C-alpha cells in the first residue's frame, strides 16, 4: 500500500493530497464532470434493469398488456368515439405510449427513494463527484427506459394494426416532443421521490396522483365523449396537448392545431420551475 | 487528560466548538477533539449521542450551526470538494449497490473518485484481492453475507487510499466472527498509516482499535484519553462475584462493601446486575486480597457460582461517567437525533 502523507501546514488546500502514485486521475472541468458523472450513474441504473425481473416486466410486459387489452377489449368502444375514417388502433397506440412515459417518470422517484434508503446517496455526497449527477444520472437512465418502452409499444402496435405516417420529419418532431415530456416528468418524479422519501409512499401516493391524470385526458378516448364538466380540463391539460400534437403528427387525427407549440411552451415552463426545485430538494435531503 | 496537541501539522482532524441542532434537539452541543495523524480516534457513545452527526459534518454531508472543522489540513466548510477527494466514508449501512457485482461497484465508485476507467478497474481488482472478495467479485451483492458487504463497503472508501477514513459504526449488526474480520482489516489500514475516526457503541471495539477515545453523551465530550487512561480513572481492579439465584443481594452488597473497605478506600459503589445475580466492586487489594475475600464471603453464608478479578472495562467507564451503562443509555435514547 502507498504511504499516506499529510501536507505540511503550508500546503495549499487546492492540492489533492490523497496519494496513490500508480493511479491515473482524470481532470475534468465542472460542467464536463456533471455530464460524465451522470453517464456513470446512468450506466449503473441501466445495468440494474435486466437483473431485476419485476422492473423488466414493468417496462416491457405492462405496455404490451395495456395495448392488447385496449385494442381487443375496448377497441369497439374507442372506435365509437372517433369520427369515421379514424382508426381506433392508431388512436390507442399513441395513448399507451404517453401513458408508458408518464408511469416511467415514477421510476425516477422510486430510484431516488431507494438510493436514499440504502445509504447510497450519502456515499455519493461524500465523493468528489458532481452532486447534481445523482439526480441527472437517474433521469438519463429513465429516458433510456422511456425510449425502450416506447419502441416496444410501437413495434407491437405495428403488429396489431398501428399505421402511422412514414414522414421522417413528423416522426422526429413527435419523438422530440415525447422525449421532452419524459424529461420534464422525470424531474417531477424526482421531486415526488425526494418529497415522499420512502419507496412505498412513492409507489402508492405517486401513482395515485398520476393515474387519474392520464385518464382525465385523451389517452384512451376522444374527450368529446367525456362528461361536459370534465371536458374543459381534459381537453387542455398537458397530456392531452401532447397527445393531440403527436397524434396529429403521426396519424393525422386530431388536427394538430397549435397543440405542439402549446405543449412545448408548457413543458419548457415546467422545466424551468421543476429543475431548481428538484436540485434544491436533493441538497436538503442530504442534510436531513 | 486531553490529547496532546502537537500543532496543526500533526492533527489530521480538528474539531472546535462544533454545534448542531435539529429543531429543538441539540445533537452537538459544542464539542472539541483532534485526531493525530496516523492514529485511530474512537468516538464512543450511545445511540443519539451525536457521533453520526459529527461524522456527517466532517464528511461534508451536513453543515454545522457553529464551530470549525478541518480534515487533512483542509477547512471542511470552505473547501468541501477538496475534503471529499481526501476522505473515505463507511457508514452504518453498507452503502453499496445491491444489484451490481462487487467489481462493478468498485469500478463505479473509482470512476466517481475521478479515476480513469483503466485505473478504476485495476484498483477494483487489487481491493477485492486484499479484502478476500476475489472469488465473489462477479457476483451481485445480494449473494454476499453481511460481513462481505461491509468489507466491500470499506474497500469502496479506500479506492484512492485517502489519508483520512471515517468509519461510522463499522461493525454494528455483524456477527462476532465478521466483527473480528473487520477489526483485522481496520487494524491493517492503521498499520499502513491511515488516520481513522471510528464511531462505535461497542466499548470493546474502541478498546481494541482506538489509540485515543473521546466519550460523547448528549452532544458533549464527557471524557477523553487512551483506553488505559480512562480505565485508570476508575482506580484499579474490580472484584466481581456471581451468586446463586435466590440469594439476598443486599446481604451480598453489604459483605462486598466490608471486604473492599477493609483493604483500602472504596472509590465507587457496588454495581449490581440483578438479572445475572452479579455484583462488582472496586477492589484495591487485587490478587493478594482474594483469599481473605473468599473467606469472608463464605462466612457470610453466600453461595458463589463465580468469582473473578478484572480490570475495569469501558462499560465501567461509561457507567461511572453517566450513571448508566451504555446499553441502558442506548435503550433510553433510541430515535433521539441519530
């Protein structure tokens, strides 16, 4: 082992004094280390997934199950709410994708609550790493999961009759919007996880908050057929706007209108509000 | 009986006037201590005494309300980033990723310590070898025993061979065999010249590992010194007897006081553990007084199941200082600010 030498009293504090002569340290500027540390932690989360069958089921089987259930059990019902010429499968696949993204955001909260419980957060905070990377790395991993879940849903959707546009530009715009939504929701999930603190609470309360929101939207049926007093909310909430925009882009119904711009605006505002709150809550979580 | 103060260069950890409250709970009520470079300081106290709070402040996880802290010559409050590059922390719960393998854990932590991937991998192999975990290197931690997990946790805090290591109750919850294993590992570390600050509720652990001991209770330092110094505060040897159940303990107590009193000044009272039918009294006469003591106990009609002379333990120290044993204290203040 190396001999540890402490500095003479005159040593400048900036100098690192851990002495490991044969070790090779990487120097990075602060912004670069935020990114590199986030990637290290994102890799950690992604490595965990295939080893946790319950999570794997959540991100693969669940969206497929939802898609098949709605396609074959409620397909006729959904079709009845749509104008002639609009196919229920096209409508539903987009809804299931967005629901998968929304549920996926809860993983961010669950993961952070778990890290706190297992003492990993304390260890990370005692390392010379970028602190925000703990939250950001988790979110990057969850974005990766969102892409995976979305891809599976689209592929299974194609098998059961999903017929989207083949226009590349429309696809890029739609995917961009969905990823932005996933990113913003992950920050919200982080806040819920840091706020509720325990894995169990995030699971029950988090989903109780999020679940109705996905139904009080155009996720599964045309909101024109909702009770009148719900329509105002259901037609203008961000999930519906995102669905209107992505459906408009990929399947041509409903009309896209200005929903794409509106949802982008909503999401950017949400991001500006949520990111500082989440990072501050993380700092506070450490000092409790 | 304070720790020798050899000037700044000699102290790897300096704590001065440290205060921290959580709401109305005063976790640290102005504590001072130093850890000399290359030594082990045992921060000893019951649950809720403020040990963990002190460690959290020293490892940059918590900001104090008042006071000055320096680790490895670096002001912790002014330069937390530099402190983090020079310390290792092993907490009460093994803070490692359960789902990753031992090797993956160490590589990840190595990279977060700013090692290149190549260096991180090489270091992971070295540490796994050193901590007897090579065979389990590619197994996920779910398959590890408690002792293996703690060793991996300790290995993770040694990746960059930091000059100062904080071990917060490193053996809490381990079985005796694993505890001995951890003690050996920690002892090796100290032999390499690392400065260690160790918190513990186990008096035996502080006795075995620490060069100096600081006893904390309710956020204050109530005693400090070497284990021997603390024990000598309590005078010399003790006479401990166990009597058969059903014996009149007050008779036994009176007899012991007479015995102890006849051989010199009695400094301290008879400690009675009624559950174990065990009584202990300071006994200045030592081995020479033992035959006489036996005769008197026999004359009093007491039926002994055991009799022993022993040096005071740190349990006795704690009892003398606080009026309670460490265990009673821990029971009384569980859930008190950790």
